[in-house]
C-alpha cells in the first residue's frame, strides 16, 4: 500500500501538511468539497508543493507528525530540496 505525506501551499501563503492513500482525490477534496479540513477553511485554493510516499500508514503518520512539528523555514527547505 502507498500512503502519501504531502504539503500544500494555501492562498494566504500558509502551509498545510497531511496524509492520504489517494493524493489526487484528496487534493480535489481540499479544493472542491465541503469536506475540507477545518484548518484550510478560508485558505483555498491550495497547491501541492511537496509529496513523498511511504509503505505503511504507520510510517506516514510518523512522518506527518515530524513535519508538522517543524517550523515553516524547515518545511520550506524540504520543499525547495526538490528544485
């Protein structure tokens, strides 16, 4: 099973970190659905700026928690490491 850990950039320039088994569908939900995460309300649309895959939900949850604990600057370094 593939589980994605992802970071999206919001319209207000904030960053949101999440996990999903279906990244494409989750991004659509963030931008088009009433099932939007509470922390994203009023910050739409979002744009995917980073993603990575993990083999298990447990691994993905640990990584999501790790990234969420970081300050913005460290998240930006991770995002910019792709470019």
